C-alpha cells in the first residue's frame, strides 16, 4: 500500500497546521520507505509498543503523542526517549504522530470526548487562548445529578476512579467544558460553566477553580477514545490496521 | 509579642537562603506592624484561611505556599490570587510564607516525610539537581511488601486512595526516595531506588520511570505533616498559635 | 453613584488603547466596590493624596501618574511605592490612573497645553515616533518675542522660573512643539520648529538641540492643567468631585 | 611631547578599569599620532570645542563626556554626534575622554565636589550599588542652616539658581551625599543623610526622596570643577594646556 | 557635478530596499559634501583603494563591499577596518557602497554573472530563501561537456584555477545556478540543477551537495564583472569615472 | 574487545573536556553495544564511510568531524545529515567523534601539523582567544624561502595546489602559526608571525591579514594527518583497525 495515501488521509483529518507551535507532530522516524503493509495505533509510542509492532509485523506506528519532544544531537541508547526510535529503525519500522492537531481538529479527540458525553451545542472554547481549539464546551440535554454524571463518566471512559474538586458544592451540572489530556492551564480562564473535564490537574491548578467542578478523569482515559476513530478512518484502504494493547500507567490502591 | 523574634525563630529553622531561585518565600503581605498576638498556620493561604484568621482574631498567617507567584502591577480584586491579600490588608493581618526553604531545611518537610516513613540512613538526594535538597532518600529497616507499605502509607498520611505505577512489577521495596509536594521533575534522574513518593505526577512523568515504583500520595497529603512541626517550634513563645482547618481540594469517586 | 458609568466616561475621553505599551494605566487598586460617592483628582497619588482622600471621605482617587510602575510579588510596607496602596486598601479607597492615554487623547494634556498657549493649526507630532501622539505642534497667531513669550508662559503655567536653552540665539518664535511631562526623547527627531516646550530635560538631552529653543517649563507645571478638565468632565454626574491640593516638589533658590 | 606619557599620567589618576560597564571612556578619535603639542580640556566635546581646539592649534582634546555613546556603522555628517569627530579628524586632532573613571577615582570629580563643600570624613557611598564609587558622603564641620548652605553652594559652583526639594522640612543639615552629574538613580537607596547634591533630577525621582533634601545643583555645575584639577595634573610636562571656554546650555528666566 | 544626481542614479539601479537586513549598504563615509568631481569604483575599499583615490584626485569611492560591518564606538587607527575611513576623511573623500542590493537587482551582479555565462531562461532562485534574489538559475543553450565549460569559465572570469566538487560524476551540464561572492549557504536548498557556481565554499559546505557540481570560481572573480557595468551606468554624466586597479588577494601555487 | 577500554584510551589522548562549548564531540550513535570487533577511522562520517564500514564488517566508526551539528527532533531520511546515522543503526554500527578536543590535545591535530612542518619551540597560540589551544605557533630551524616552503608543504600534505596571500611581499619565512581545518577566525588576532597555515579561508578573512602570509592548504589536507596517529594509538589492543579511503571533495582545474 502506498504510504503517501495513508498519510494524506490522516493529514486531511488532522491537518498539521492545526498543531501548536511548541508541538512536534508528524514524522518521528522516517526511513525513506514509501509503502506500508500493517499499521499499529497507540496513544504513546513506548518500547512496549515497538515490540508489539515487531511481533505483529507492522511497519508503521501511528501514535498520538510524539516520541520526541526535546531536540537532541546524539542518538544514544542512554537517552531513554530514543530507545523506541532505535529499536524501530533496527526493525525498519516508521513512526508518525498526530498530536495537538488531532486534539483540535473537527471530529478529533476534543470533539470525540464531547460526543461520548452526549453534549449538545458543542463549541470551541473560544476567546480563552490561542490553543482554545484544543477544547470544547457544550451542554447536557438536561441538568444532571453530579454523582450520577460521574458514575456514567466512569463507564464511558472505562475507569474505576475519578478525582474531582467541588468548591461551590454543586449537586447538579449542565454546561461542561472538556480538554482531553492535560488541560489544567485552561482553568484560570474558564467561566460560566458547571464542570470542567480534563486530566493531569495538579494541586495548585485545582485551587484556582472557584465556581465550577474540576473533574480529573485521567490523561490516558480522556484520550484513548480516539484510537478506534483512527482505525475506522483507514478502514477503506487495503492495509491491515489494529489498535495496540495499552493501559494507563496508574493503578489506584 | 515582638514579631521579629517569631520570624527570627522561623528563619533560623528554615533559612531563606535555602529557597529556590524561582521561589517567592518570605513576606507576602507586610503592613509595618512589628508585634503579633495570634498566629494561624496553613499549607495554602486561600480566602477561606484569611476568614479563619479573622474569625479567630489572628494577626499573622504563616503559610507554606506563597500567596503570590507571578509578579503583578495592579492590585485588583479581579485577580483572584490577590483576593486573600486584599482581605488580609483590610483586616490588618500580615502573611508570611516559608516554601522551598521549609521543604529543604534539616527537619523540614522532606525530612519529616522521611521520618514518618521510618526511613534509616536518610540522605539528601545528592547529584540529582541543584534543588536536590528538596528531597531525601533512605531505607526501610527491612524489605517490605509493596501492598502492605501502601496500606501503612495511607494511614500515616491520613488518605484513602494512593495512585502508583509499577513498571517493573516489584513486590518488595526497601530503598525509597521522597519529595513532598510536586516532585515529578526528579523522576528522570533517579536511579538505584525501589520507590519514589511524591505528589502531582502527570501521565508523561509517570511513563519516564522504568525501574522503580512511583507513588503519587498527593501534594497536600505529603506536605501537611509539617504544620504540627511549626506549631511546636513556636510553643516556647508567649503567643497563641493554631493550625487551620484545611483539607485537600480533591475527592475520589 | 454607579462606578462603571464614571469609568466609562473617563475611558471614552481617554481610551485605554491609546496608552503606550510600557505604561500601566487603568486600575491601580480595585477592591471590587462598584459604587462611588466622592472623587479626588491628583497628578500623582502620593501618601499625602491618600490622606487628603481620607480626610475628605473620598472613595475614589483618579490620578494621572500610575501608582505602580515596576511589577512586584510582595505587598510590603517597606516598598515605599506601595504605601499609598496599602493605606488606600485599609480605608476602602480605590485608585484609577489615566496616564499616556490622557496625554495623547483629543482634548487631553498635550492638546490642552497647546490650547492654553493659543496655538493655531494644532497637529499631532507625526512621523517622529510611535509615541508621537503624546505631543502637538502648532503656530502662534504671529511671531512673538521670545522673552515676552516666556513671561506669558510663566503666567499661564503659574510658575516663577523657567529654564531654556537657545543654541541658535533666536529672538522671535512662531512654530512651537509641546510634550507635557517628560518629552526629552523627542528632541533628536524634532525639526522645522522654533521652540519645544516640555519638562525634565537633562543636560545631554539639551545639548542635542541645535536649531530651536528648548523650554523646560516643568513636568508638574505642564501637566496639572488637565485636572480642571477632568473635574469638568464629570460635572454632569451626581457625584462629588474635587481637585487635590498639590504642588511641585521643587523650589528654586 | 610623547603622547603616551600624557595618557599614562591621566590613566594613573583615573584608571580605565574604574569605568562603568556601559561607559565608553578612553580614545574617541585616535589617528595614530604619538606626539602632542597642545591640549584643551572640556567637559563635553561639542563642535564648538573642536573649533576652539583648531583656533588654538591644539592637537588633543581631553573631555569628561565621551563624544560617542551609541555604536554606529556609518560615519556620516548627518549623525550630529559624529560631526565633532569628523571635524577633528580633518584637522588632525585626537580626542580622549575620562568619564565614569574620572567621576569615581580618588581625587576625581566626586571627591573634588565633596572637598569644595569642605566635607569631613569623606567616604564612598558604599553598599548602595555597584556604581557607588561614583558618589561620596561626608559631614559638614557643624550643622548648618539650609538656606545659608544653598547660598554658599551657589558661590562655590558659580551658579545663580539652585533647585531643591525639602519633603521633611529640614532647616539644618550636616550629613551630605554627593554624586556629580546625573545621580538621580541613587535616590531610592540613600538613607541616614540630610541632603543629597547632584544634577539632572527628574520629577518622579524627586518624589521618591522622603527624609532628606534633594539639591539639583546642575549637571554642568557639579562637574566642571574637575577641569582645573586635570590642568594641574599635567602642569609638570612640557606641553601647553588650557581649559576651554564652556558654559551650561541652560539659562533660567 | 551634483552628488545627489549620481546617488539617485545608482539607487534607481540598485534600490537600497533590496539590501539584506544584516547588510550595511549605503554611505560609509559622508562628510556633508554635495558635489562630486571624480569617482573611483572598487569591489572592496581597502587602504590601497583610498590611496588610488587620492593619487587620482577622486572625491568619491563607490565600492561593492561596505567598508564597515561591525558597529563601533571609537574611531581608532588601531581598528584596521577604520583606517581607510580615517584616511578618506583626512583627504575629504566620501565613500558609498552598494552591496546586497547590487547583487540582487535586475541587471546587478547575479544577473551579470548569468549573462556572461550565456544562460537562457534566467530566473531568480525562488522558494529557496528570503535572500534568494541574490542568485539566479538558467540553462545553457545546449548541454555542455563539464571540462569544456570550466575552460570557458576561466576565460570569462579571467582566472587560472577553478575548484570544483563532482559527487555524482557528471560529465555534461545544462542547468546552472549562480550566486556571485559567497553563496555556500544556498547549497543545502538547491535541487534540480546540474551545477552551482559561487565563491568561498568551505569543506563542510562542499560535502552537503550530493547531486550537482559545485564550482568555486572565487569570490572576487565572480563579482568584479559588475564594475564596468557601474562605470557605464554613470557615463551619461559630466563626471570623471574609472575602475580601480584591484586583484584577488590569492595566488595559487 | 571491551568497548569502554577503547573509548577510555581515546579520551585519555583527547579529553572531552578540551572540546569547545559549541562542539558536539563524543557519541554520535550509541546503540548500547559494549563490545567492538573492528574499527574504521575517517575524517568525516559520510554515507560512503558507513558503506565502507559495512563492507569491511566494522562495528565502530571513529571520525574527527561529528556527524551531527544542529539539534533535531525528527529522525528522518529527508535530513541528509542523518542518513549515515540511520544506515549505521540499521547495520548495528556505532559512531564516535573526537573533534575540537582532538584538534587541541597534546599530540593532537594542531601539534601533529606543527611537527610534520618540523617547527621548533612549538607553543599554544596563547592570549588570542578562548579557543587558542586549537592552534600552535613555532619556528623553522632557519629562515626559509617562501616558494621552497610551499613546495615542501605540498609534498608533506600530499596536495597539488595551495592558495596563499602575501600582502607584505615576504620572500623568507621563519615563524609560523598553524590551525588545522578552518582557522580563519584567528587571522585578526595574529601578530609577530611570518605565515599562518590553515584551511577554508574566505575572501574577506584573507583581506584582514596585513603583515603575514596566509596559506590556505585545505581543510581536509591539514587534518587527515591525524588518522595514522589514531590507528597507532589503538595498535596495542586486540581489535582490527584501519583508515578509511577518503579524499578531498575538491579538484582544481
């Protein structure tokens, strides 16, 4: 299968120009191979994912998180961020990432999260920041009991535990903002909402919210919902595709 | 009671020169009052803490976290970080913070955390970074079952839930590093330990650890153990002191 | 009286977007109070002005010069620039400043200075710099004897002494540029004028002028002419207003 | 006369390494001529001073203020700061400046100013700033009436008018700090003095002083006292020397 | 002859706004003289060129390379880059340079080089960089033997030796890019050409080219072809003009 | 053969701490393999050198020039600087470079160049710059005819053509400075020498030298003399070593 057709399809869905300036989306490892036989999708391209790719005879890994963030000038096995890249090169596997462009795009992760929550009137988090298209805001069909909402959310995101703050002691919520992954930097600028769903919220971030519930549903849990979407996106092509076995690094005791 | 004697005592215990360069320890609100009648201790000086101070006739708040991090040039009620300061000024209450110096100092938060865990051979996390004296490393008297250790830890820190990663599937631990508060930036540089205890660990930080257990026991929970130490420190003086009623912003459902 | 109507009126007259980028116009101290009873106007909000406000039961100070220029992260009585702010907060007084926007605006300080000099064909000092709308240039009805002009100027600005340089030994002047306050940075770029009126001109600034008279009429004296304009501006409202008693810090012996 | 002997004498008196980092002391125009016949001293090397040098057959100008502050990459008659340099080169005249090193050195301008005021216990303005050796502090033999002191100061500095602020209404002064030229940046850091004498003090600088008299005696007037010192310094050599005719650019009407 | 007419003619041919941002084209030494009698053209205004100007009674030097690149704040004979300027000022000679604007302009150095090579379809090196109009690309009438081309090139540029790399072992060339002077920074971005002609190519630059011949024909040799063009340009005016005697600093043994 | 013994030997000879701050010496590609069977030495690790390594079953390339200068965050075959790295990784070959440390060290490239020229009293180019230990200065046994010296130099460096400038028309030389590779930045600071030997000298660099001969003997030619030294250095170990077939990219027609 021609590689460029696959990449074209993905980049039409998640246009690279939507990526944030600091981001490193796109090719992580490109070896000059212009065809592809089997693709594995993963949220994060760890060494374990490269091993799954090898075991499954994949020659392309498509991940959400870029393998590489910081620039480097030595390709060394002692830089653990590069180990998956070295192993991939040795096994002739190429790696491509769609990160903040996949978060932002229409039908991308933020949209998908809003949709699985059955929000209505879904809009981009406008006027908040340059990166506001990473998030969405919408409304539940009708006001819902907070505890019930959390219970449903755990089912939707397939997770056991969810952390929340509730500084204004809300019992009902209706208008909800979402930023999949790590959206704590949005908190100071949000207003006129009942709840904010994201992951990776730290103590000082949490204290900033005064008027709405902050729901930390997990970085991994709020993002992995996109992988089936990507798989579906490429289903029309004559190329084998599958989603990696991946789980959150965290357990809660 | 003469204010300068109080501050001198605290600064002898947690010398300001130990504070990190980016930190803003020391006076947050100083109104020129040189005496003190009643002191309230808190981890974080929120509006609620100022209200507790007012209700209890305190004229000095001593907090761990500085009220103010970012510099500003307008004193506005619309900057929510300044609301506690405005309320304090209106009620003639002064605010003092000991932050990274209190983390680092001998007998400070990091030491206290190591001690409540009954670690032996407690040492500063040397060679790791310029801020390594924010952390400690030590050993349990004898190797301990991981699950049992977590169970005890929850009792010690008075918390219900603790998150952990266990990438190398350890069942026993002995050598433990601790950084109270938010210590995720230490992860890439740690080695030769069985477990690392801190708070506020994000998804990508967690994935970096390969050979040891990362235990996220909570920013609030790993730090509040210092407040009784401060209260004790000033017990010799003729001034009323008490610890604020404070709880973590998070609940886990 | 509703505070927002007052501020709206002032900001319509001196739009905040006219302020220079380095400036800190707008709210200096805002305590969340949305009504106002009595207003005091001053060029510079010193501790003495706050005391006049207290004595006169004012709850709003409107000053030309911002209280605060440099950003800070400690509210301390030891920072003398913050003393008026602390005293104002303790007495529930809010402080608002209109600085370079008030200099620049149509009918603002520069225009007012040009008008009290009876200049004709008053124009903005165009093409000189990005901040040129801080100044005006115009012409006397007819050429005037320099000494006579200075004599009149002293009457208009109510001052005893005026400093001037006259490198080209002019005896008559007609075309005059004005920058109220501190306009020395304009000198190297001025041309085709007979005289330049401003304040705070230093020795090396003065030496740069070759072809025109530089008249240092005082920072305070060239700006205080605006206070009656502000008082008049708010006369339509049901709020007490008055101009503070203020004088130049300088005497000449 | 050998030029290097002259420069060596001056640099022994005012060592170049005392100059501030931002300063441009030393050769302003050096044409490779190693002998000197006649020297003219001036505070500021204007075009008029170069013309005096030409008329008097001088081949070396020694000025206090550097001709050139801002770096340039075009030698153009349209840059008025370079006109004196061009005229000097065309007339084979070299120009040397001793600026902040001459201010600071033992026996230099600051010392000379302290001495003409008959101060005792003259010390460097220590602990104030990195540039504190630009200033001196000392005491009058006995407390003196302020008005009388100003009257004497005008005689000593040969000036008609002197500006002062007196925020604490002192009538007597004894301990005095001096910074010749432009010393306003010292004001916020001065304490435990009765008066501060300098030049070029602007309105906002003046307002900062709370506890002492600020005397603006003129940039030119507080510095020109050094020229006879320089003349005397070179009197031992077989070279003609004289002080230029120079006056302040300001007149006060 | 009126100087401004001469400069206007040159700046119409090589508009200053075409110059690169880092460049220092235009007046190098301007003494305020507005007439001109005799002009000398040179590639580089060395001390030798100023001496030729003096010997030939020239009052204007027009050079390609600016005399001055780095900014300075001392005019000293010890800065060898300034020696030609000092000598020129002493002899009342003005110096003007047209550098990257002369490279880029239509009919300028790059165009002239393309023309002397008899290239067809000459185009600007578009899409390569912001400075691409410093170069041209075109085609020989028909494919030519490389060795023969080099032989002709030596005749055209009047040089004995030419260096080249030929990594892909081409024997015939047709499509050629040229950047007169120092164009090595273009190499990584060139493609779809047979050869690149420029000067001053360093070892690491040379290794970057993979698919085309790099011909280092000399910085001096690829630029001096413009001097007759400049002479011709001014032939219509009533002013004596001539080209300096200049040769490459290099000999090859 | 244990890899660390080899690297230790090289780093004892060319200590990494001698490398310039901007340099990227050390591991270019390290795959975690701790043994070595066969080593190839090269000046520059091009794709051709990696292919020689593959053909000769080498598993370690030791080059003088680092493969990678600019930092990157994508490992892409479209970045031609990374192609040799990708090919090396795919063939399990590691790459190590000793660059400016090998230039500077005692017995390194600069010393070797001085020695093959039979210079006496060889010293480091002191007082010139922070990087002066990249160069050496010494004297020929006796003054030598310049042409004869060049003839010998061509034999020593095995090159046909050498470029030189001779601005002061020297015919004899004795004191010689050398900087192997690219040493043009030293030219403005050199004095009291008869000749300077280096490579990659550009036109404007060449014009700066006034009093000495500048000999551009080639970047490649002045450096390749070190490869036999490296081979000899490792001869004591039980590992196969050989020098790659490498030639200058340039031919001179």
